[in-house]
C-alpha cells in the first residue's frame, strides 16, 4: 500500500510579533496552524506537535465521504 502522508519539518514556523500568545521562542498553536496551512494546504495535525503532508487525492476522496 502506498504511503499517503509525509511528516512536515516545521522549522520554518516562527513566532508572530503581532500575537499576544506568542513570545520570542514560543509560537502559539493558532499561529503555527496558519503558517503550516499557508505553506502546505493539504497538511493535517496528527497531535503532539506532528504535522503531516497528505496526498491531495486522498484528501479529496475523504471529503467526498463526508
């Protein structure tokens, strides 16, 4: 079976200076979510700080089932 996801390296995520919840070393989840989704629209949060890049076709098939 073909693997449908790949883990995303989130080193590109940076704290937002306009956000009250972020600070110098910490990025709040909302800012992290926005930055990851902007770069990888078909990403999925697995939990425990792990984001995965999903296969576009798989996402479309799952959405059809809803």
